[in-house]
């Protein structure tokens, strides 16, 4: 499936995208993302979908630039930002992003649909400021939940590609990045977690640390105001 086909798919489902499952899983992914993105940071959110990650970051004082190629998904995100009085720069034309860099780049729910993750990671690295951090997510190939998600994608003619942390580390290394931390989302138990949320930085390969965000957040991080609504914008993010 080409990126054009993926964009058309998300254009078609945008009005009904944020269902109960995406809402539930999305909130648990946000807990991992919050732990990896400092409040108040300048962030480029690639493949923002209906705005789930971008709006949550903006609530935390981040200065967010959010891109998506699916206009229908982006319209939902823009509407929600307006309703919640959140200042987010939404972009639909990638050409306007040329030469711009950010200290944090997020790419959540996008690598799910890429056969080769290296190419996209290499392109996103071009938007990463010196010493910056990239935060990405992938379906966890060790989890039965991820393969159920992949089967659901096949029924919709949308290929989903679960990956292991080792496979993500190899792809990152080929793109000149290293995985420095991996968190598990839904559930916190590592082998069963549907989603791996990873922090990457530029440089040589390192041994990543593994944490379970749902447990660590409950002990060390207070719940963000309004986070009970945030999961509704979980976007697979069209490339």
C-alpha cells in the first residue's frame, strides 16, 4: 500500500476515527509520551491525525507544530484545538517545513504502516535540532494484542507492521539514531504491551532502558489536567 492509499484511507475514516478502543488505548500511550517529552518544549508532531498527541502536549505548555497529510484528519484536530483554546500550528504542506528543526520530534502511530522504518526515521532526523530527542511508537511484535491490531488492519486493507524493540533499534541505527529508552503502553507488562513508545537521539547505538509507564507514572507523575479527554484524539497519523 502506498502513502497515497494510506492518506485516502484516513481521509475516509476521519469522522468516525476516535472510537472507544482508540480512546482507551490512546490515553495509555499518552502516559508514556508525557514521561518522554518535557513540559514546555518546542515539538514537531509528525502525522498528528486528529490531534491526540499534539493537543495533549499543548495542554502541558509545549509549543507544537503538527503535520498531517490527510486533510480530513487535520480538520478534526484544528476544530478541537479551537474548541479547547489551544495554540497549535497545524501544517498540511510539508514543503513549508523545509529547513525547520525542533528539540523534540514526535511520530506516534505512523511507523505502524511503514514496511521500512529507516527511511522515515532518517527524514524525521532532518527536523531534529542538535542534541534533540525523537519519540516514536510501534506496535509490539511480542504482544498478541499487536497481532490482533494487525489482523484488524488487514480486514480494512491497511497493512500494520508490528516490530520488536530490537527491530526498531536496528532501523534507528541505520538512520543515524540510537534508542535510549523504551516504555510499554497497554498494559504495563512488557511482553503483553500493545505499544512500544521509544525515545531516540542522534549518535552511536546504545543499550536502551525499559520502563513500564503506567506504573512509574502513578508513583512519580501527577495526572495531567484534562487527560481523561486526551485519548479521544489518538491518531494513527497518516504519513
